[in-house]
């Protein structure tokens, strides 16, 4: 597991948190919620890609 993956997820989390605070304080709660959902989707895509790479590695290792 790369440390780079952890940094990517942390960067997305920090960015979403800052945007969420700014949008909530300006009275745009709907856009803040959509930003949070978009950040969650981005992190899930990153994690699914890593899991896919892991399965490919296991498949190559065992020769399936």
C-alpha cells in the first residue's frame, strides 16, 4: 500500500471539508451537501481502482 494513496484521500477530504464549511456559512447548504457527496464518490472511485489492481495482481500471481 502506497503512502501516496493515503495522501490523495486526505487531500480530497481536506478540500471537501473546507468547501463544505465555506458553502455552509454562506447559506448554500444544498451545494455543500452535493460537494460532500462528490468527494465521497471521488474517494470511492480511487479505492475501487486500487482494489481492481489488487485483484489483477492476485489473478496474475495464481495464474487464473
